[in-house]
C-alpha cells in the first residue's frame, strides 16, 4: 500500500503487536524457535498519549510489560479469541520520542497516537500538541513514517461515537505534519456514511479498521463467543475482544464501505488467524491487512500469513 509515494507494504502490524519500538514480547523469543517471523510486516508502534498514562499494565523502565502474564489480558487460545483492557499504558509521547528509538528506524513505519482529554475541544488541543511535538523532531527520523490516529480504543472510558465526529478536525490538525495520516476506527462506533465522507477529505490518506470490540457489544453473542455474558475484566471496564470472531464482521463492514463509494485505501484487520482470512479481507475490498492477535493465538502462522498477503495484488 503506497501513501504519498511511500511504500508501506501489504501487511502492517496492529498497533503495539511488537511493542513501542519493535522489541516484541518475551513469548516472541520462544516462538521464534518455532517459526515466528515478522519479516515483511510494517512496524506500527504501540499507541502513545500526550501525558504518561498508567492504564492497567505496569511497565518496566524500558516500557515493556513488567509481568509476563498481566491480569488485564485474558486468552482463550482454543477458541481463537482474547480480551484485553491494557488501557493505553505508556510513558507519554515525549518520553518515547526522547529515547531516539523511532528516529533510528530505517524502513517506513507508523506512529500511533491518541488524545484522552475529556471534551472534544481539549482532545483537539492535545492532538495539536502531539503533532507539534512530533514535528519538532521530525527531521531527526532516518526513515519515512506515517501517523495512525486512534479514534476507537475501547478501553479509555470515552464514548467513541464522539471521537468519530471529530475526524475532520483531527485530520486538519494532523495535516501540518506533512506525513501520511491514517485514522483508526472500530466497526462498533464508525457509521458507514460518516466514514464515507472522509473519501473527500484531502487530509485522509487511508483508514484503518477495526480496533478490538468492547465486551458486551450487541452485535456479538457473548455467551456463545466467550462462554459468559460477564467479562472476566469487568472491573477494568470489560475489555476489548480480538481474534477469530472479528474477521467476518470487519470484512462485511469493509465491503459495505466500498459499496457506499469509499475509494481510498483501507488497512483492514481483526481475526486474521490463517491464510484464508487474508483472502477474505482481499475479497472484501481491503488495500492491505494488519496482524495483531495472531501473534498471541497462532504465532507459528504469522510468516505464512505475511507471505500470502504479499503474493496478492491489493486494490
């Protein structure tokens, strides 16, 4: 997928699937011995906020998870699904930029940011500061990069429908950075016609869909899917569902958006656990895919999935 002349490839990582800087997680080292390979996948950094955010996952001084099995993540590998309520734990954009790690990267990649302020006015101001902060150090980056703006995280306590309405103003602010901009949405909170309007917005280079689905969303039979109508992360807000269940739902949403006349690139993901799932996204009208939960649920398939995606001609 090319954006503003930059080749970002056919396969992206979901935000944070390799951590803040591409370091990955402890279990990746184990699975490397059994074929886990991210080669051919474009790195997308874990989402950063303007200010430090404790969230629900304690971090080390290197900004990696402190514990190998954090309580804010629940996995059902046999069902091919997982829940997380990490809550955007991060040290803040300034601290992450201060490490210089992003500036050292040599291949095109994406930064991911999100505003968590309480009102639309304050969120836009936070976003403006984040864009300006990145702009101050932009010339120090060795590789071209794009900006993924998260407008859909299910674990922040905001009504995501409010965030969707801010898209046009968000894109106007981000345009000053002069890099490809890709807002990220959830099928739960992004009306087809509202997103369709972004097709005519010059500041929107592509969109990304879908983020995890908030536990309890009426579009899913939670008893059959998870085995309970009550989330094991209820005390942490319920969490967001990733994995197998998302694939048909997101593909249907993408197909409907294409039918509505949306022609810009769509980076689609959610529930891609095998090569056939890649074909489903391709057939639905995606322009590229992103991989997330597969790195936890089916890590030995990652290389095959990437190769399959890179052998297809995407729209």
